[in-house]
């Protein structure tokens, strides 16, 4: 992981082995201190933060019930190295609609419908209460627990969301111990998105239940089986806040991380029961995880192993800018054609021209034959939608079949599907030009393949979002706000499962240029490790560069989150493991410093003995880092 830590020959003799030293010890050792823990809390801002807080020590059975004026401003003591269960019951049985686009239709004369439009608009009151529960392990020092209906689901089922096949998170998504500013912001906005998702899912159920012929059941508590639906609605929190001038623009800095977490939580399946092993303050388990994963990925010399680097470079190349642009062209062509020539604006059947495209539009059944040039891409697209109906706020969908070919300089995108789904969310008329905020969103779900000039093929299911909105500069623009692409890469060198998210992080800044933030997860056998997984958030063209990166690696159901920064010849790596354990390693030339921590407590020093970097424990033993 670190540049020229030790020679490869010496390193290979040390990987997986510990050692002690009777000389070269540090001048000072961390003291064997008594530790203490505190815990604070957060809930999303749409329900009253006043209520009753209950915290249970699962190890001792002790129970505390506390009336709080604001749970987001409470800090309590917690028994260190014990498991706890926390519950919060809000005093309010209502909450405010969190969606700028509103929360659906309601019954006539609903007293909460302030403007009597038979809709629950943004910030209008809803008769709804949420459950807030979570299990957490009290690491030494400060702990923060982010409560939501989704943390309730995970805790109620005693599930370990941190080591699911789909998740590379080293600790539960709702619990922070030692953290940095971006960690707090990411987790807070993730909590908001998940809570928003549950509210909007329930609002959709309520709207559907207004139809007396519909037997829709309105969930009173969040359900494990509904995680994919909560994730779908939670995605709207992300898009709304990015596309609305009144949204939380802080989201831009962490949107890739939030998006990746939503996908992982929403696709979690076969989650194992949580294991509650007794934790020791001076445990070596993080050091063992570091050795195991670094030994496979070969990160020792500030580069990936040759095998992993080859796979990452190939993935980066095949899904480069040309492939991304082909995906964007497909979304923009569909949006522009449907916006201009469809039942949405009562267009007559006929042959039309648009930006280099020829569109042959027919009715009954509706069909579009599209060909020509669009943004320097050759486009051939046939679209058939047997029936067309757009109505209501939530879940406007039309289904059809499509065959498409988009040809760029180095990439050809192909789609030939019989299950194309187009949905329009955000407003009754998703293409109205008269609205001051989001005027609509087109969601495309289909199967595509991307064939690269170098012979690699990406095949899988894609969900693409295109948004039409009025900017703060009063310009009506259309952007591809993001896409999720799940499938596999097949090439001469590899067959790799992948899950990719791309999202336009700054839609108000230079709309002519895409500023896509990427989050990618690769599941690929490596160096004899059949279950190796790799996750990354950042610029896709820096995927294979480890010098400055935020990555997560998983092996044998153990995960590490690694933040690596390089400035000149100085290197700093922070590695987070399970239950709040983390390792800070700084290298300056041949000097090494830092520490092994549990929460806010340093339990050992990072130093070097005879040139070998490692961990010096308070009892005087030294273990090599590799």
C-alpha cells in the first residue's frame, strides 16, 4: 500500500506473519488507559425531534428511559465494548412532506390539504409516524447513531448489513465512531434519503389505496422485503436536492458515496444474522484483516497487484468517455423525441426532423422509427409503446419494446428488449415548461450491451434518469442526471461482475458538460481469492490509480475501507475496519508514524524496526504491518 515500504523479497517473507523485537522500540508507548464511551443521535428533519429515548445495554440488561426535547442534541454515556439497543418515539404523530414534488393525492376535504388541491404538497402535514431503532456497539470515545426506519428494519431482524455480499461497508451504515467531516455529512444525508424513501413509499401506498378497487396495504412499519422500493424512492431525494435550487447542495460533495450506499442497502439479500463476539480493547483483528487483504491485493508499494491493475485498467478503458457518451445519447434521444413528438403534447402522426434525426411517428399503436446523427453519434432506434397513459404523481409508467443502436468513435451500444419501462416522476405533467422547479424526470429501464473497439463487452441492466428542469438562471435544460448499470464485463482477460452508479453532481454548473460522479463495485476472483470484492468512488478515469483514492476491499466476509493520500513523497493511509477499529499510517521517507485505534482510543503505535513498518503494542511486542 505504501511506496517502497520494504523490499518485495523481504515483504513476501513477512506477509501474514508477526514478529517481535527486542530493540528499536519507540520512546513512548500508549498507556493502558481506562476507556469511556458516549453516544449521540440523529433523525431526519421531517418529524418532531422531541420524544422518549430508550437505551438498553444488551450485555447487562439495564434500561434507561429519557424524555428529550431534541434527540439530535442529546449525548449520553454508554458502557464501552458493550452492545446496546436504542429506540426513539417521537411525540408527534404527524410529519411534513419532504418532497419538493409533493407526496401524492389525498381525499377530498383532508384538513392537512392547506390549498385544497387534493394533494399533499411539499411541507404539508401528513398523518404518519416513523419508527426509529438501532443496535450498536459502543466503541471507546464518541459514537453517533443515525436512526431511521431502515436502521429499525436491520436491528429488528438482527441482521449484519455490514458484511453482506452486496455491501463493502466495514461498519453499519448508521453508526459512526471516529469520523471526519465528510463521513458525518455522508451518513446524515444517507439517513435523510432512506427516511425520505420510506415516507414516499408509504405515500404511494396511500395514494393507491384511494382507489376502492385497489387492495393496496399501507405499511405501518418498514419491511425488509421493501428495501428495493425504499431505495428507489430514496434516489428521488438525491435527484430532487441536486436539481432544486432550494435543495441541500452539500450533497454534491458526497453524492457518489450516498448513491453507492443506497444501491448496496437496496439490493441486500440473504443477509446473515449479526455475530456478537466479545471484543477486546487490544485486539489484533484489524491487523490480521490488513495482512490478509493487502496480501491478496498486493498494495504494499502504492500500486495494485499486476492482476488487479490489469482488470481495473480494462474496465476503466471499456467504460470510458465514449461509452458513457453513448449511454447519455440514448437517454437524450428518447427524452427529446418523446418531449417533442408523442401523446404528451398531442403531436399528429408524421415524419419530423430534430437535431440531425429523422423521426417517423405513428399512432395506434404508438411507434417511433428514429435514425440519423445526434451529438456526433450514429443513431438507429425503433420504439413501440402499445398503450400510453401518464397520470398521477407516483409511478407514471408506460411499457414497450425497443431496439436501438448508438455508434460512437470507439463504442457501439446495442439494445434489443421486450421489457422497456419508461416512467415519469415528479409532476402530473412531466414535460410542462411552466414550472419553476423540476418539470419532470424520465426513467428508462432496459438491457444493453456496450461493445468496445478493444474487444471487451459490457452487458447488463441499466436504469437511466433524464431530468428536464428550469435552472436558477431561468433556463429550461435537460440533463442525464445519472444511470445505474449492473452486469458483467467479458473480455479476453476476465469475466467480472460489476455494479456501477453514475450521477450528475453539479447540474447547475455548465450544463453543457457532464460532471458525473462514479461509484463502482467489482466482484472478481483475484490471486486465488474467489470472493474478492473491490469498491471505489471517484472519477472513473482514476480507477486504476491508487496514489489518491478511497476504496473498499472485502475478503472472507471481512471488509476494509481505505483512504490513501499522497503529497510529494509523503503518504498517509487511513484504514477502517469493523466495530470502529482503524489504523493511521504516515510515511515520510523511511520514517513511519501513526497509530492503531479503537474508536477514539489509541491502543498501539505505528513505527519501524530495522526498516520494517509495524505496530508496537503497549506490552512491548512488535508485529509487522505485512
